[in-house]
C-alpha cells in the first residue's frame, strides 16, 4: 500500500502541474481571444475545468520540453 500511495501522490502532483501551470493560462488566452472576436460566453471558459484539463494535457503531449519545465 505505501508504494501505491506514493504513486498516487506523484501522479496527483503532475496532474496539478498540468492543470494549474499549463492548462489554466492557455484557457485564459483562448477565452480572451474568443471574447475579442465577439463570443460573449467565452468569458466563462477560463474557469472551465474540463477545458483547462484538456488544454493542459494537449500541450504536454505536443511539447518537446521535459515535464516540469516552463513552456516559452
């Protein structure tokens, strides 16, 4: 059981990084761009957890940077 809890902790930390450090800023950018194009409902996108997770996971799968490094 201790090994599983350590694995869970490591995965949770990685997930938090992807969502908070990568997905959330991307969601805010997409939201701002869509709002500038006239999409009034896009304001809520920056707080959409599913969009944030999706953008974070997509960015991590497309980048050549090692996990844990800032994207330019």
